[in-house]
C-alpha cells in the first residue's frame, strides 16, 4: 500500500488497517460514548484520525471530523475516503485525474473520481487541476429575495402582462424581463409569447387541449377531468407524431418558442385538491412549472418543479440533459424530493422557483433554497428552452405523482397567481419576446405547439416528416 508521502506503509499503518477490517464487521453496533453514531462511521473516523497522525496530517481530532463534513450522506465518509483516494493519486498526473468542469463543485465526496472538487480536497492533496473554478463565485450561495424596489412594468418595459401599478422585487445580477399576472384572459392563439399544447405524455392519462386552460379572478386555472366530448386529433403538433386516445383532458400553458435560458424563474401556484374540500387526501397528480426543449428529437434539456399528489407537502425537483435520446433513464437525470416546510400545497398558494445559470441550478420554495445542482451527471442544461406549466395524471400504474390514484375525484384544478422571469445579466442572447430574432435554426427545430400556432415544424425525425394536424 503506497501512502501520500511516497513511503511504504509502516507498522502503524498495518495495525490501523487491521483495526479497520475487524471493526467494520461491527458496522451495525453503536459505541456508548457516541451512542447516536453507527460503529462503521465511528470506525472510519477513528481510522482516518490514526492515518492522519501517521502521515503527519492534522486529522486526529474526532469532533472536527464530525462537524467539518456535517456527516450527511457520503460526507460521513469524506475524511477517510479522500485520504484513501490520496494513496493512489500520486501515481497519476493531475492531467489524468479529471476536472471540476465535468464533475461540478459538490459539497461532499464524489465517488468514482480520482480527484475531488469539494472544499476539503486541499486538506488531502487530491484536488482536480481546475479546482480553482470552484471559487467563491461558483460555490453554493443561498439566494434570498431582496426588499422590493421601485421596478415597475411601466418604467422598465417588462414583457408579458404585468400590472403597471405594481412594484416587483429585484435580485442582484438579474433583470425582470417577463411577467404574467393573469388579471385578464390571454388569447392563446394570438399572444406573441404564450400558447397552448396539444400534446399528451406517453406515460400520462391526459391529452392537453386549449379548453382546459381558463382565466378568472386574477388566476390562470388548469383543470383535469374526463373528456366531455372535446374533439382531439390523433396527430399532435407538440408531440410531432400521433398520440393514443386518453381518458382525461387537461391543459398545458407554454411559451411559443425556445427563447428562455439563463435567469430566475418564479411562479406562485396552488396544487389541486384530490377530493373537493379536503386538501389532506392524497392521490395522483403532477402540477408543474418547468423549462423544456426537444427531448427525443434532438436536445433534451429540462429543469422542473413538480408538486405531486403523494402528500400535501410533496415537491420534486429535476434536471435533465441528453442528446438524441428517446427515452428517460437515470443516467440523464438528477431528481430529488423536497417538501414544504410550512403549510399545504393544495390549501394555499406557495412560491416556487429556480435560478438557472451556466454553472449551477438552484431551486427555491417560498424564497428558501431547497436544492442546488452544480453539474456533473447530468451537466447543466445549456440550450434555450420553452417555459411550461401543466397538470397531468400518470395513469393506473401510478409510477409517479402519488400511489393513491384510486382517491382521485374529477375535476381537479391547479391555480396560478403569477409567473415572473428575471433574465440573468450575463445572458447576451435570450430572450426575444414576441420576436424570432434571437433564435437559431436549431432553436426552431420541431418547435410546434398546436395546429393553430402558425409555426412550421422544421426538420424530420428518424427520416420521417411530422404528421399533419389542422386548426379547428
């Protein structure tokens, strides 16, 4: 066994290794002095401390090891595993180790890498060569709303349908660009920014139709229910090809074009009640706000906020990135379940949002950071996308959105109070609301929404041209 110092393992190292091998057999025991700590974790930390003294490193303080890495997930093993990795690191040049550009800047130890990009790698001498890119500017920085400023739609030329008399919050490094207050109905056939989808998810039980998006009381409402006889065409412009018959209809409100990229996205919404009058009954639904592009056709780029029917506080955040990939798989996605800290997602409105930057994505619930993704697997999405809001039901397997689908009673309605998009000040290309001036040919590829949107579906897929649907 070769140590970081370059010397062969001495007697102390051999003894320490023997202690580790024997003690790990007792992983499920507990020590009386640290009664809340599994024996395996304790043993690893004691072993790391001993090895640290052998190597002359300051790793002997057990309490420091416990607090420094916060003992969350893999970070419980951070000290030992980084030390272990350092044994072989010297056998490789730094150029062979890997990079933080591809791995991101995680807080914890990242398995499967010869080098690390977390804050502790300097202590163990196994940092990636470009660890400087994980500087203070790119490390997780919780973002909190600043106090409202005098930014108004009238004085700043904000696109969409803002309230001219309203004052909006501002955030350092971002400029408010698009606001929807939903104070009046939006014509989804003629609006320059927004339209509707005629799609239907393969795994879902709903077909999206314009009739299920309504505006009243200063809210946008999306309703899922059994199809009362609304005619649908087998050809979907949004899906490009044919969609099977679905027992339910619902709605998807979306931007016309792939013209949104780096910035801060916020929505204030209320998820549907599974049964009228009782927001605590669980069922199956997915109420969303997200950005999305192409998927199976060319560039799959997606960042989601999904409020689900699992519980009154269930929220899922996702980020996906792949190219020329037809089906979802874990290798293209990173998902995490979060929860509301206070309240009920179905009984009252809550504010959900995310900041999408070139080097990270940060999700918020009611202004508080709930998750950050710094790249790696998958990398940060890099292409412009459409903004979408929808409500859908998974279907009888109920593989996502809540297992208790038998509780569903229709109609089910999600409500949106407002939507805001703040452009990141470092973004120089997008958006171009009401225009196509910022769009490349690639941005326009297969970007149809519905038969009445007036947008040609450029391109082909697997050698086939898109199906034809008529505006009715």
